C-alpha cells in the first residue's frame, strides 16, 4: 500500500471555514469611551499597596529568598506611574 493516495471529500476536510454558507455578520459595536487614567490609577495604587505591605515582611522574604516579590511590586508601581504620565499626555493631545 505504499504510495497510495487517499482522496477525502472536501466537506470532511477540517478548516477555518464551515462547509455551509456563513451567516451575515452583525455590524461592529461602537467603541466605549473609557477614561484610561482612572484604570491606570487604580492599578498603580494596588501595586503601591502591595509594595508597602511587603515592606513589613522584608525579613521573611529575604530568609525565603523571595525578595523578587518586593521588587516586582516596586516595578509595577513605577511602570504604572509611567503609564499614567503617557495616558495624561495622550488625553491632552486630543
């Protein structure tokens, strides 16, 4: 049976398109007007709270070799401040 070619009907071949006609698509919804600064402030505040809480456990984190958690929360806070600055700049340009 070497070299035998098997023919599979087109309807049975899996693919990205269904075998039948697709239904007409609904129109895309209008984009929501979201104040990104509010979302960024909330996230940045959470990173800062996490950093402050972990400051109380620095000794335990150091003993466990897990000081990376402290630096991760600090980086999240700093990057959140950067994101807030970028967001405010973009809003002013509109």
